[in-house]
């Protein structure tokens, strides 16, 4: 598998991660809205107002999560896996002796062809350390000195 094919597979996994999160959030929104409709039909008075207010607050919180996921999805659409100038940037695949990193979104560890890759955002602590580095550069993370073996 070429580095570009590998990055394409990793990017697809990141999109799936976001899609799954978005679906769960949309299901939660539907459940809260259904509860709000039931609350409207079933009661009146202070108890009704309190229940409705709590559901409305829950709906707003879930809406904030949806906005965050949509922002993450927008970042994924900006990831370029085809341009490689040897410098770490959004869309880079970075290999070290301790781990392999794909700079995209924080999606955790994924496995492709039996190898593990950590999908990290450029805003994460390690993502910030990696940005702009190139093959042979080093950084210190959690007290450990790490050398970049390759950047694709």
C-alpha cells in the first residue's frame, strides 16, 4: 500500500468516525424532540414547565455537540492527502519508532493492514509539536525524546 493509499484509508476511517458520531447526535436530538412533544401533550402547570425547560436545555446542549461535529467534519474536508513537501501539516502521515500519526482529527487509534495509526488533530498537544517538522527532526513528548522517521 502506497503512503497515499494508506492516507486515503485513514481519511475514510476518520470520515466514518465523524459520521457515526453525527448519527448518534441526530438520534439524541430526535429522542429529545419526541420527549418534548410528549411533555406538551401530557401535562400542565409548573411540573410541565420544568420538564419542558430541562428538555429544551438538553436539546440545546445536543445542538452544541452537533455544531462541534460539523466543524470537525469541515476540517476533514480540508485534509489534503496528496500534497507532500516533507513538512508535517494537516493530512500528513508521520512515522516514529514509538507510534504512527495521521494529522487530521482526534479519532484515536485505528488499524490498517495490521499496523496501528493514531489519528490526531493539529491542535492536540502532540499535533502542535509535530507541525512544521520534517524527517529527522525530533521532539519531546511526555518526557520522551522522539525522532521522526518519515513524513508522507
